[in-house]
């Protein structure tokens, strides 16, 4: 979350939704709080990141059990994070 400012349309994301942050091992909460409110979730620690998911998809590996079935369908339907992918706009 501390890199949200590097995402596409970060202010629009903040305006449209609440941000939930699940801390990863080795990342301090203070570093993740930069300039925005977020809900911090607590629970068992496990290593998972959006980069890991993107890399697995680029290599043609499964992301089952890493994301919900609905998220996996959305990613695959829009061909996100795959070689030669073209991002489809919502509603297409």
C-alpha cells in the first residue's frame, strides 16, 4: 500500500473504495500508512503480493488459492498480467 501513489489513478481508487491492508512479514505498519486512511487487517502472516500473482500468471502458473475464484475469473477474462496482454476497459 505504501506504493499506491505509483498505481494508475490512486486518488480515484481512494475515492471509490475503502482500502484494506494485510501486513506482510518484514513490512512495518508505519511504512504502509503514507498519506491515506486504510483498514489494517490482522491475522496469520503469509508471503503474498500482487507482484507474485502477476509473475505467476506471466509464467503460466496457477493462482488458485491465492485469490478468490471471482478475482481469478476477472483477471483471466480481461487477460491481465499475461504476455502480450491488453487491458480491457471495465464493461467490455
